[in-house]
């Protein structure tokens, strides 16, 4: 008995106070086990919920994608108002699918997110191609010719010389008596100042291709923006309601808000970005990012038209599909230091 008492005294427990302390320690240990069991239970339930959400997203996304693909397939052979209605429905469903993906990002894995974004891009490309095939631009209108028309044709055949710095569109966006074209933009131009107004864009797809040493200002809210073969340009654009696709761009400065950015084969280019999902680069080098800072009088109105969240900007969240080393930053993109960011867009 003496040895037990001595042992209790050595452990800091003696008499009734020692028994109380032992009881308190046992209770704390028991409580810690209960709390640990609760944490494990919550983690298991959370994992189950995440799996259920992921399964729901996958089934819903695939079902809606199949529905859109079926709509686009049914456009083949359709004419007039029927094909227009189908394309409008496909466009609406594609935008809804983009929003569904944005809202689901928080519980998707990186792999699931990339797969969904790639599938959505393929769908958007298919939609654009179907629009091009089903709704070709009207270039001619047969009508009774008059002397005035003959005179106009002669002037068109021999246009007056164009002043330097005057914007020139690659083709008209509207023909007398015809509906506005689905796509507008500029192509094959060098050392020009190019501008499109909100009225000209009107939620259309905008395509800029084969531009060199140009400064482009796009006001309003395009549906999508495509940049291809851009060299030494500065391109400023208002809020894009869905995606911006950049391919083969170098030595340029880009600025735009958008829902999603996909950049391919691009080098030594600065991007001033507002993006509500994530930016994706592939086969790129020397791309740098900063927050979108270009401004013009109707910018807030155009943000409203686009439906983009003004308060949500993930410009630093860039996924490099060529860099899979977890925990190590990609060497292919950087953040532009604040001291080096462009502040004056008017020069």
C-alpha cells in the first residue's frame, strides 16, 4: 500500500485530490475520443456528400451536353426559322451549362474540372461552326437596278484611298434588308487603330485574326471573343459573356473580362484579366497576368449585360495543362509586378 501511495505522490496524485485529477484526466480522454469520432463521422459524411454532388454534376452535365449536341445535329437539313430557333435554344442551353459548371467548381476535382471545361469548349466550337454553316452571311440581294445603283457599284469597284489609322472591317456586318451577321471582327491588318462600338457588337461572336502591330478597342459585351495569329498588338475588350479563346498570339497586351479563358500557343504576352472561373493555358511560354484595369464610360452597363460577377475575379488562378507538378508553380506564366503594370490605356 505504501508503494502505491508513493507512486501516486510521484505522479502528482495523492488522496482525494489525486483521485479527482485521475477522474478529470479520464473524462478529458473520453471526451477527446468522442470528438475524434465525431470528426471522422463528419469527414465521412462530407466525403459522401462530395461524391454525391460529383455524381449529380457528371450526370447532369453529360445529359445537357448530349441535348445540345442533338440540337446542333438536327440543324443539318433544317432551314429558315426552324434552324434559327434551334440555334437560339442551343446557345441558351450552352450558356446555362457554363453557369452550371461555374457554380459546381468548388466541389469538383482538378481532373473533373479540366474534363468538363474541355468538353464545354468543344461544344462552343461546334456551336460556332454550326452557326457558320447554317446561317451564312448574305452577300447579294437581287433587285431592280437603277442608275443610282450602277453608280454606287462603280464607286465600290474603285474605292477612294483610305486615310492611315482609319478602322477597316474585313466584311460588312449587315446588308440592306438582311439580318445582322452572327459574327464580326477584323482580319489581315497591320499597324491600324481598330474600334467596334457596342451597337456593332450586340452580343455577337467577335473574331480577330492575323493582326500585326494594331491597337483594337472593342466596346460593349460580345458573346465570345476569338483571337488568332496576333502579333505585337494591344487588344482591349468589354465584358465577354462566355469564353475568350486565344491561339498563336505573341508580343501582345490583352485586356478583357470573361467567364472563361483558354490560351494556346502563346508567348511573351501580358493579359489584364477579370475571369469568374479559371484561366487555362496550354503550350504557352512567357505569359503574364494582372487584374483587368481598362475602363470606359459604359463599362458597368456592359458588365450588367454580360451577366459576369463584378466582385469575383480569379485572375491569379491559372491552370497550365503542360505543367502537372503538384505544389510547384508553372514556369510558363507569372504575375506582373504592380510597378510594371500598365496604368495608362490612352497612350
